């Protein structure tokens, strides 16, 4: 069945450094890749997404890249700040389906 | 203006009890979901309804029964609660069920079975 692998499971960076989280999906028919941020005790919230017809998307300090051939996509956070500390989830949605397949999550800690 | 609201937020109950979690969305969305997040933070879909019709029913014990009285509400009833049911249950909604629609999560319901 569909599977999304996410790495690393935990990531600690110094404030101001960059953070990169990578996900690999198994279903080549996936065409939508959202990223969610979940702060401690809060709900997951969408921070950025990318569709399969685009290779990269940026929104201020956040960017997502997609490599369809290799079936992986990555979240890049630049100039990290303490408020970026959270658990980040990637997801893949196979074309023609309505099932988000979430990755296992990455706990990001930004050290001040 | 909470878009997806669920109650209760916290629930502590004994094994064997039956409990319900209610969910309502005021976004006018057609599709609603129940997700389970375990202690390792894994997010897994349990059910999805589109316009009151069940469209996703993952491998979930029969003790879990969703009910959608209308497209703005999706409740989750759990019978004969077990220790392993302890988790955070998130209700969510999206405009429709097709790929590319953002899922909006509720605040979560922390269920602890003792």
C-alpha cells in the first residue's frame, strides 16, 4: 500500500541555521504534497504545499522541493527561530484518491 | 470563530466504558474525517465522510462507530474502551474529498483509558 517515509525523526538546530526535512513516497500517482506543523499540544496546521506539476515553492522562510523521478520531497526552513520548534508532518495524496498518507513526523528543536 | 470544534477536549475514562466525541465544522465543507494520533505522534486516518456518506473506513475495530447526522457534524462513538485506545483524536474537514484540498484539523480530544 501507500507509504511515506520521513527523516529525520528529530532535528536540533541552532537559531538562525537552516533545517531540512525529507520525505519519500511510494505511490508514483501521488500528485499533492502538503506539510503540516504541529506545536506542542496543538492541532496540525498546513504551512505549505506543492503539487506534482511544480518543482519548488517558497513562502518567506519556508520552501518545499519535489523530485518526482526520485519520489521524494523536502521542507526547507531558513533562518530558524525558536517558534519554529514543533513536529512537522509531510503527506502524500495519490491522484484520484482522498486519503492523506502522513509521514511519521519530525520533531524540530531550534536552540536559542 | 473556531472552524472545526470538537468536544470534549479531555476525557479520562475506565476500561469497558462507552464514550463519544462530537465534532462540528462551520466552514461549509463537504468532507469530514477522524484521525488518531498515538503516543509516538503517528497520524492515522480512521474514517472519512463526504456529505454524510462514508468514503473511507480504515482498519479500525468495530468498537469505533462514526455517525454523521449532517455534513457539518461527524461524531465518534467508542464502545468497550481499551487501554490501547488512549490517544489524541482529531476531527478534520476539507472542502471536498479530492486531492489537493487542505485538511483543517480540530483542536483534538485527549482520550485516556485507565
